[in-house]
C-alpha cells in the first residue's frame, strides 16, 4: 500500500522551505565544503541498521542536469545511425575507448581511469536505465528518481527514507547509542535530496549558518506557539538537538582521518574529487556511516556540449573526465585503507538526452541512459544490451528504457545493504539485477542458499514471532537493550536447513527500544524491536 501521509509530508516540506530550511540536518563547513549529518533521515535509520548487518558503505553520485548516455557509453555497433542523428557531438569512432572483453561499445575518451577500473573488474554498467512515461522536467524527474514514484503520482517520502521506518520504528529516540554511535548518513552539500524524506518526518534541516542553527538548538526558553507552525518548530528543535551530538564525532573523524592516496587532484580543481576526498577522510577516520551523498553539476548540455573543432573536448568531456579522475582516486584511497570489499559508489541522473543533437552542438532532455556502479564488490561487466538507434527520428527521439531504475534500487537495498522486502519499500516487486557479488551479510545473492530474519508484529505489545531462514546451523537469538547489553536468550539450538519460527514473550519488559541478535555459525545480524 502506498504512503497515505503524502499531503502532510508535503506540507511539512513546504514549511521547512519557507522557513529558510530545506530538508536535512544542520550543516557545518569542513575544508570549504558544507556537510550535513543526516542522522534523522528515515532512509538512514534503516541503513543505519544495515551497516551493523553488513558493514557496507554506498556513495551516491548525482550527475545533475541529465547526462548524455550516448556520449558516455557509446554503442559503436550503432555508429552509422548515430553519425546521421548526432553529427555535431558524436565522438569519432577511432577515439572511443575499448573495454576488455566488450565488443560493440566503449567509453568516452575522457574516461581513461574508469576504463582502467573496468578492465580491472571494478565497474558494472547497467544499460538503458529509466522509467515508463518519462517526464522531461528536471525537478519532476529527479523527484521521481528520489522518491521511487511512478510518473503519474507524487510521493511524500523518499525511497531511502522509507527504509528506516521499516527497520527502526521509534527513531530518533535513543540515538546515538553503542550500536549506532555515528551519523547514519552524510550529505555533502547544503540541501538534502528528497530521497532522504521518511514516511513521518523530513530528514532534518539544512541551513547555511551554524550560529543560526545553534540559536534554535540551545534557546528553548520561549515556548512554541500552539499552532501548526509551533508543531513544526518544536519538531525542528527536537531534531536539531538530537543531531547536535554528531558534530564533534564528524569533526574528530575528519581530523584524524587521512587520505592515503596521492591521486586526488589539487583542491579546487575538481569539485567531485573535493567531496570524495572528504568522504575518504571520514571513512578512514573511523565513521561507521553507511551512506554518503555527493553531486556534480553541469550536465544540462543544451548547447556547447562539445567544442566546435573537437567533439572529444568541451563541457561534457570535462565533466566525464572529472568523474573518472575523482572516482579512480577515491577507490584507490579506499583500497589503501583496506576497505575495498565494503565500499561501492553509484552514479544516477534524472534522465538521459535525445538521440539527435541540436544546432547548438548540444542535446536535449531525453529518457534512458546507462548507470555506473563502482567497487571491488560489483560483478564486473555490462548488464543489458546496447540501445537500438532507429533509422529515423520520426520513430523515436529517445532511448528505449530497458531497466527500470527501481530495479537498481531493489538491488542496492537487498543485495548490498542486506535489507529484506525491497518490494514493500518500493511499492511494487521489481526484479533485482546481478550488480553485486555474493553478500556477506544476512543473505546471499539471488539463487544461492542464504539466511535472513524478520519479526511480526513490530512494534510489540505482548508477543512477536521471529522468523528466520538458515542453512543447517547452530543458531542463537539474544535479546539486547538499547545499549547493546544482553537481557535474555530467546532461542538456541541446532536447526535444520529451512525456515523456522520462535515466539518472543515480552514478560513485563518496560516500553522502549530493544534489539534481537541472530547468530548463525558465527555470523550475526541485529534487528530492532520496539516495545509499546
């Protein structure tokens, strides 16, 4: 069932915007970049739990403006037709970068570092990603990508935000704690995307002046008015008070964390690299934050996408070169930290661009485009087929969608973060894609034996049924308090392969946040239980 609190969420978002605060958590500056500790984000409440399940990190890289996929991953098996439809922007065939083991397609010549990563087995390219009935507006299309909505509906929550509400009912009460001491997500930028909006709350607030934030946090003497405005102001104060405690944690991590690679360009030369440099420092500084969000602007290339005398140079080439350079340096940084198995990065953009170019050496708003996932833990290669370029643009000016973007999301939710039931979070059952290697957390890749667990009902009034699917194994289930201390043993024994159930009895425990820890042959997963 879809979210029935859309109107109130949208009203709250509008309030935050008109109050001069746009959906996130109070930011502060580090090395000239604004950092938002999104500890209250609904997405990240869930992903915060996921980090303790799988200890995974995902960096989402927004390509703002609509990336020209045909100029990024070039289908050279369609080159003759491409040369008819985009003579002003098409990269010469002999300059396209070939990829090891791939025929019929190659990368833009500015992407030499990504070509090296691909040849070393660290890139998965998903072909022709989009959604049905494309909306060509930047704002609306990005809203669709960030909320997981269909093109004919508006949702008040983000796809990542909804993850928290399933896994962490009751958050932010009791946070931070020993199980989740760090921010659950960090956005590098001044405004948090709608993807971080939960079912019940915005993910926080984002303002440019830290002193202004602290005046809201610290000055509680004046009561809030008894009005909708007062309700929202009280909410803002509570969120900011809760997240204030993370500031010193982030600053300490940034101070002690070191970038181990020398491949980052000089600061100020590449905005994406500057952001990823900070992410690297925070990871190496010991933060357990599972989600980071960064962005690079400039992809709305209606004109001067390429230089007049050289289609391999120009605005788009510079952007692709910056992505290639930045991601390559970041992944080398992660490698030198010894964290390559635990960190991936993924690009996304609100849409692709038209098959045909225009008279201004540019391209216009289109539909589907390739999406890139980077990391040692991806299954390297190409998912899907090259787009088919029509002989005449009277047939189609757009690339036909092959993969729904929510298939990628389902894969990230299930196969990277080891979170169950992606269909419930995405409001439909989308098949996953073979992007990630076998998971080391609660389940393994589709088609292989794995184990997982869940409980119902949650929140709990008197009893709950804990269900777990395991191979033949020694299994124990422990109840933990909000500080991670063992309270009791729920179940223990040798279990045959299959699905089993055990009943949790409340037995007079006071209301609050609890966890149950399932251990299977030495591996464990912790899930939250809220007692009412």
